[in-house]
C-alpha cells in the first residue's frame, strides 16, 4: 500500500515538473515587448505586391498601445517605378483580423518619389501573440 502512495507522489511531482517546463517553453517562444521579430516565423507569409513597389521590411514588435502590449506590423515600401506613388497596404491574419492603410498616410508632404522608401506601423487591437499565417497586399492608388 505504501508503495502505491510513493508512486502517486512521484507521478504528481513529475506532472508538476512537466507542466512547469511546458509553460516556461511557451513563454520563451513569445517575443519580448520591444523586441523586433519575423511576423510569420514559419514562412506562412503570402505576398501580393504591385510591380511598382518593393517590400524592404516586414517585421513585428510587441509594444504598448491603448494600455496593453499589442502586436504592431512595420511595413517599409520602396517605389521602384518612375513615377511618384501612393500605396494601399492590407494585412490579413489567419484569425480573421485585418489591418492596413495608406503609405504615405497623408499627401501634404507629397507621394513616395521614385527610388525612395516610406513606412508605417500598423497596430493590431487585441493581438498579444504572433499570427500563424499572414497575407500581405500592397497596391498602388489610382491617380
């Protein structure tokens, strides 16, 4: 009888250690706030980019936004055409969320000139983990 009690204690101890290691492992996989990381580490990134644009950077970071740590996408686009451009960016995630906007956001200072780069950072409300898959769409705006 004492032999079974000892096995029960040992089984509970092993279960606690395994649970602790799995929680620590999951926490280690999540990027730290302020640390830049690849938005889709497993390569599940689908891109649809206009021929007038070249994607220079697509990275992510967790930082404070409206009171909580939130995922932010950074998009940097280079104008590879011979004309000034304005781009529409859409980012679709596997969980159904989507963000996007215009680069440049406002045109008061002009459009993105040939050979120049422009960027914007898009926060994703309620996202505290990286997405598993992303579709990135960059189109030119009609003149």
